């Protein structure tokens, strides 16, 4: 599509509409050039009626998540729950099919062979993993600085917030209607702090610790990680051996069996080969830990498969665990998170105590600790809005948090809500990342009441969910929908 200064929608992807818009690269200096944003929407069939609610912007997280991809894959299902609104999303600047695109490397081969060292702090055989990862990121930071043409200074979240305000105005509106999950909560909260008088209805769901985010300190994101893992132990034991392949006589025994697997792959990594999925490699401690965390994002869809993978691993077959293990590190994620953050100048001597301290927060802390180490080599740190993330908004925010979210704890939702007068926290009683991890008639009912009528839930409401962590073995469809039914949103 040809980009335009106006919002011109054309048909695309069957029942959807697409557009490309020009936005200022630097809102303070229009002469600095433009970026081009890809947009997509599922239009409301109620447009033209009294029930029509206008556009609702949505961001699926990241940093670096593609709103276009999200709407193509699951936009129809999302739109069905909020038919009064045009469901609108976009690829943030530098992401997906928006241009310019964030890229550190000159070729795909160069990109493929670069070792980001994401698991360096979790490498048992490395005598000083923190120092190794720190050195890796000094190299990456220098490489990025040398190859950057000036674009990366403008991919920060405050500019994404300005882009959303521009989209609101292109629609002919004055107030933002928005639903952001995971990193999308940073965008929503930042917009609300920058433009408190332009808040219409803003939902932030699966909320990060905003202060920590802008300081490249993600340590608090793991507060409920072990609580989420405990739901696997408890649920597997309650489900029994017919529904959970990793069953043992007690939750404690299941936990011990998992610990034995960690120790076993430390001594001898397990080969993994899956020709049907074209994925192969070896399962070591880091791979196993990543598989666990990935499954904890969508436990109602993933725990049965995880249990089977652990049972297979104990027999020397690592294929399923390897398939479940995902590496969420990407160039856009690094660029946005590190450009957003204050400059990190810590050397290994300062980072080692930090990594040790975070290890006391959760058994997955090596992953969150890696963010600060990643940003220690970053050299693009523009002077832009980093808070305070607070404000007296023109309409109160709806803040949603799960009771056992592995990467955005309920405490962060409550902390963020406390900085926006009138904001209400709606709690969903479930493990998993964001309310999208499992259906809840209660949660979506309160979301609809807020969006349609402006009605906030009463403080303290806790919503039950419609789901079973370990469906019975006879429910083949429920157990096998891991790839077709689940949508995982990474930080």
C-alpha cells in the first residue's frame, strides 16, 4: 500500500482493512523525516448505528510485537467480544511491516549466527557467565551504534504514544480508546502519563513494573513466576496420571522430579530432533527453563504438552521440550527496551551482585536479570519521556492482573493503578500471562461494561475463569490445540 498522510482504508485479509500512514520521525522536528506505520482493523458491523463505539486501538505486547500479525491470526475472535468497536492495531515504528525496520545486521546469515547470549547467566559450565554476557553486549552495542543511521533514537515508547495520539486524531476523535497487554501496558500507561486529558477508555492488562522497566530492571517481573510453576505441580497431581503424563504422588514429588531433570541435563544434555516441525538441537538447563516459562504463559493450553515433554525427557527424548522452548530475544525488543531505559553503565562487578540478588526472587530470575545486562552495552540513549508514569486522567483506567502471571505480577498492576487516581484493578483468578491466557466470562463482561458504558468494576472483584489446566485424556481436542488455540504474548 502507498503510505498517506491521511487514514485511507482498503480491503485486505478477507474481512479486514489495511492502511499505511506517515508519522513524523521526530515530533519536535518535522523536518527530520517520517516513518511509515502499517495499520489494520476489523471494522464494526454496527458502524452507523447508535451502538457504534468508534475505534479501539490494541497492542499485543513485545516490545516488538506485531499488531498486524495479531489481528490477522485472532482479530475475528477478539472483535466478536466487542462488536461495537472497530478493532484497530498497528506495527509500531521499526516493527513488522512498518518502515524503516529495526535491524542490526547486514544479512540474514549474519543475524542467524550471532549469539545474543540470552542464557549466559544460566550457563552452569561457564565460570563467569555474567562477564561473558556483558562482553557480548559491549560488542553488540558498538556494532549497533556504528550501523545506526539515526533512526533508533526515535523508536522509544513515548514516540509510540505520540503515534497513537496521531491515529486518534486521524480518526477524527479527541480521546484514546485502547487495550494493551504485556509491554502494551507500558505504552498505555505512558500515553496516560503524557496525555492524561486525552484518555477515553484505557485498559492495561498484564502490567509491568513501570519504574523498573524504564530503569532496565525487570527483577520484579518474576515475583509470581514460581507461583505459576506451583500451579503446574498442584494441577498435575490433582489431574492424575491419565491426564498428566508427569504425574507423581504429590506436588512435592513432581517438583523433585523436575529438579532431577535439571541436574540430569546439566551432566548430559539430551538430543532433540523433530523432522515434522524442522526443529532440532539439544536440551540443556537453559532450554528446559525456557520451555517451562513459555508454557507458563498459556498454561491452560500448554501444561498437558509440557507434562508429556517432561515425561519424554526423562526417557531421553527432548523433542517436545525443545519445541516448547522459545527465545523471545529480537532486535526490536532489544532496541525498544534499551533505548527506553536510562543508560546502564554497570560493569560485571556491579552486575554479578545484581544477578545474585534477583536469583532470590524466583527460579526464573536469570531470564529477567539478563535485560539489564543486555542494556549494559547499549549506546543509544536519547533524552526522552521516562516518567513519572502517573497522572490524573480524564477517565479512570481499567487495570487487569492475573493471580499467578509468570512475567507481570499482580503487584505491578496494583502499583501502577495507585499512580492513576480512580483506576481500578480487576483480578483474574488464574495462572498465565494476561487475561488472554484463558477465557473468563466475568473478565470480558467487566471489559465490555467499561468500554461500552464506562462502568468500572467494584474494587476487589476477582473473576473466575472457564478452563481446566489438565483436560481429561479423552478430550483430545482440548489437549491438542496447543498451536491452533493458544496465543502467547512475550515481553
